């Protein structure tokens, strides 16, 4: 399972897993656009997990990659085991990317960036607690920025976490640094 905050690199990781030879689950309902030119790799049913629906369809994801953003992790049943690749990214980049995506859709963010940052930080703390307190989760943190700096090493770490059978070279080749468009602003002190 690939998880993280929205705009943290979850779609990139799904692309890498697919390139590495892992079967992925996606309904391709949400199509590629300017914000995600390679596609979103989502399954619409995931968005029903917090509504109390029957999660038995998750059994078909065993042995495959599925993208489930952090918000929905608390709604996963304990009856299955989950290997979670949890994407990390500089928080200011996440907010910038989210704002840009919303603006492109004609839905500018109504919240101040500091408010969004605080909400994301609190959400990450709650998510960490879920991942560490429930026995059904095994997780590996992967940093989006580190993937861009050294895709091969990060792909190898992911492959090792998942049993070592993925094509690491193909995973690394799936990384397109030109899609890294929302970079953290560095302070010039």
C-alpha cells in the first residue's frame, strides 16, 4: 500500500512500483491532468472507507499495490495485514503543490498556508500513532525529495521492504525529475 498526505509523491511511488513489476490496483477514474501528468493511480472505492461501507474488496489488493492516502488508514480493518510505503515530502512543497492544483481547478485554497501546515502536521502525528499502534501495519518511510536525489537507492529500499523481487533499475528509471515543480523556498541568510 502506498500512503501519505495528498501531493506527497504517492502517485510517483505507484508509477515506480508498476515499472518495477508489481501489479497495481487503479480504476483510472481520475485521469491524468496538469497536476499529475502520469495519472493519479487511485481507486474510487477507497473514498468510501470512512463511510462505514463493506471493505471486503480490499482482499483483492493483497500482493498488489494500492494507493490509500493517510486520511483513510484509520478506517482499514485489522483483519488484513498491510505493508505501507509512507511517502514523506517537505511540508511547504506539499502545501504549494496543493494550492497550485486547487488553483488550476478553479478552487483556490481558502485557508492560510500556516493553518494548512499545522493541520497536516497534526494529521501526520495521528497517522504515525495509527501505524505504530496497530499490529496490522508494517511501514517504510520514503522521502519524495530523496527519491529525486537518488532514485536507485530509494527504489532498492522499497524493493527490499517488499521482498526484493522488484526491478530496481526500472523503478529508478520511472522517476522524472522534470515533474518536480513545487520546490521548497530556501531562505537566503
